[in-house]
């Protein structure tokens, strides 16, 4: 398989899971750049041009809360999963595990 094809499909998988990754990671407050670094360290690289609009959308949907911190020289906007976001994360995790089990069962049929 060529690398371009693989990269395209990996991007599709990640695009579908970035919301779940953010909701899970933001159980503790983080500002955008720290979230980018945490996701990257966990092996879930996300581009800032993808993440920042997503954070604004999730906040608008009531799934994240935010608060500005001016404790440092440069103000930072900290995000945190809201109660509605925590409920969505829980439901998405349940669905993720169900899909994972289904794919494992299908993959097992191919052996």
C-alpha cells in the first residue's frame, strides 16, 4: 500500500476521534497549546488549524467551558469538559469500545 493512501485513511480515523480525545483530555483544564502538546505526546497528533476551531465549536455546543487566565504575562484561555461534554465523552467511549469489539470480531473472522 502506498503511503499517501495510508495517510489519507489515518487522517479519516483521527478526524473521527479528535472530539473524543479532546473531551477526555480536557477533564482537567488546559489551554490550547498545552492540549496540542498533550495529544501529541499521547500519539494523537493534531494540527492547530484543526484543534482551535474544534475547541470553539465544542464550547459553542456547550460541551466545553472556558476561562481566561491572566496570571502570566500573556493571557491564556483554558478549556475544560463541561458536564454535558463529560456525558458525551462517556457515550462516545461506549460506542468506541463497541465498534472496536465489532472490528476485532470481523478481523478474527479473516484469520
